[in-house]
């Protein structure tokens, strides 16, 4: 499981448009991550800790890297920063 810590534009500015602010802080499962394809995340909790369902499909992934427990995913439109969280912290 991962928590969406931050979403920025390609220049590193925090995304505050559209649904981006609601995505920050959500807990998700990483279902699909492959270069030149959309990333697919499955929601588990919203940013308030409430159960949430549904999928998030991003623009095309251009690159990704992992450092310790953080994954940085660069898409055509945004950069996502996901931090691993324990499944124990996710239980309903």
C-alpha cells in the first residue's frame, strides 16, 4: 500500500487544479506501473481516512524511481510521490 504524499506538475509546482488536492493523502494500491503506459492506482482510503473505492488512471508514465520507501512516478502531465505504508495502518 502507498500514500499519495505529493503531486506536482513537471516543473515541481504542487498540483492544485481539478481533483489533485483530493488525491493527496489518499491510500492506494499500485496495480499497474509500466513505462509508456498509464499507471493504475486502486483507492483504499481517502485523504480523511475514510474507505474509498475506485481507480485512478494517470497519463502515460515516462519514468519512475524508488528510494527507500518512496516511489517517484513521472507521467506526461504530473509527478506523483508515493510512500509505502504498512497494511496494518489500512485496516477498515
